[in-house]
C-alpha cells in the first residue's frame, strides 16, 4: 500500500473516531469512508487499535518534524526558538481539536496496553526534546530541574488547550506562548538562583520517561528523517559533532524537498549519516525506499 493510501485511511479514521468516538466506531465505518471493503482494510491494519496506534505515531511524527524545522529555520536566540515551538504545539493541538475531544471523552480503559505504552513513549520523546531546549535557553545549570520544568510546560499546555478546545475559551496564541515563556523563565531562574533541590534527577528518573525504546517501522522519507532527528537527541557526543550530524539531517531534508534535488548532496549527506552509529539503521532504511533509488544507484 502506498504512503498516500495509508495517509488517506488514517485521515478518514480520525474523522470517524472524532465523530462517533473510538468505542462507537467500527472498521467497517473506516472502510466505508475510504471506499474500500473491510477485508481490504484488514489487509493493512489488523485491528482498530492498530489503526489508532498508527494515527498516534503519525501525529507525533508530524509535530516533532515541525519542531525540528523551527530549530533550524532561522538565526534567532534559543529563547525565541523555544517560544516559537510552544506556539507551534498550541496551534497543532487546535488543528486536531476533534481528535482531542474524542480522546478526552473516551474512558481510559477503551484503549489497550499497546496504545497506552505508545502514548507514554511519545510523551517521553517530547520531554527529552524540551529538556534539550531548556538547556539551550538557560544553560547547563538548569539540567537538574529539566524534567520538572517540562512537566510545568506540558501541564500549562494541557490546561490551556482544554480551555480552548473543550470550553471554547478564546485565547491569543502568541500572547499565551509569551506568557508561558515568562513563567518558565521565572521558575528556571528562581530554582537555579536559590539552589533548590530537585525532586527528580537522572539517578531516579523512571523508565517511562526515557525515550530510548524501539520505534515502529516507518516506510516514508519524512518518517525516517523524523526518526533521525529524534535519534540525534540521544547522541552523547555533544557540541560540534552533534551539530554537524544535525546539519547533515537538515541539509538532506531540505534537498529532498527541493524541486530538483542534487544527487551529489543527497549522497554526501547519506554518507555522513550512515557513518553515525546511532543513525545508521534509520539511514539504511531510507536508502532502501523506492523513491531513493535514483540517489543510491
């Protein structure tokens, strides 16, 4: 099945689940919305749970991909980069308001263990990403408070999104992102200045907040580049080496999106990424995609 067809099925499922609820929807509903038989749909997704799981990863890949783009799209301070990412998260939630209403309406027991575990993995990746952003903004002194500050950030986002999506409260998104940045700044500076002992640190960080768990298979260029961005977050060799790797991912990403990708640049960036242990598996998967054949042969 083509990536476009998978996309069509997941988009249709989002509409069905949002309108009828997850428990109230059937695979037949999704098949009808896609103009295919239920038997054909089952060839691609063995269950409604697996379909929802794919939607979770698709939505997360999209937002993570956008967050990485914000990090590299302009020459502005890290603080402004973080503010823009917060604004992006708010706007992204508002763009999925029907899906979010469905998730709030469903009883937690409606979702199986695999879906709940995936939700935790996705949250762990986002925590890892924003811990890194906080270090860029406030420096290494903020590291002991990284998890707690990200918890504050996520809690604020969750509550304001609930107000806007579930209660239809009108909030200026730009002003809200500015306000959240100020709150984070006050907290970070206050904690660092007073040397408050953090509740959580690396030695007692629960396994559920670690983002090193295996990821689902991805068969799209965007999905694999997104995975490489995430794997770059886990690199231990920080500094210039890490930035060089991120630049290689970024250049590859931009080149493949251009109207006429230059073969020698694509090959050069792939060579760099294949030589990085943490990214080798994803880069190898990328080279095996049919649309990449022109650049490899």
